[in-house]
C-alpha cells in the first residue's frame, strides 16, 4: 500500500505559520503592555509622592502656585498614560482573539489529519488481513 499523504498538509503548514506569527506578535504586545503599565504605576507613585510632599502649615504663594502647576502636569501625564494603557489593552485583547481564531483553524486541520491517519492505518491493517486470509485460503486449498 502507498505511503500516507495528507492532502491538506500545505494548508495546515500555512495555518501553523500564521498562528506562530500571531503568537509572536502577541508575546511582543504583552511585553509592550507590561512596560506601559509599569510606566503608569511609576507615574502614579510619583504623583502620590508629590501630593504627599505638600506638607502642612503655611506656604508662600509662589511655592503653592508652582506646586499646583506641577501637580496638574503630573495629573495630565497620569491621565495620558492611562489612555495609552487602555488602548494597549484593547489592542492586546484583539490580538488574543486573532490568536485564538488562528489556533482553532489549525486545530481543525490537525484533528482532520489525525482522523485521516487513523483511517489510513485501519485500511492498511485490512489490506494486510485480506492478504493473510488469501494466503491461508490458498494454502488450505493446496493442502486438500
């Protein structure tokens, strides 16, 4: 009997290649997102530290004005970074959906290939058994 050949092997290879590309993109995006979250956490910590530095007691007007400007600036930085993190999170979720879909598409063909291999093995074993039966029949017929 001829050797097993899966007719959709090239399609499966292509789908696995696409899956790997998306997986690589996803890992890069996760790393980028992690860095953005760390930067946001750093900015929030700086903002909280700055707010706590106001202290109690009297403050000269120019120091208060400077503190207020700086506080507004840090607050805007935090808000801007939070928006960037949220955009990154949504991009990450989209990429995860793409990866899941690509993985599903690959798995469909992998399962089909497994079924075809099982079917091939069954047919091979039937052919072997058929040959053995014919051999046994002919040996019996010669023996009688």
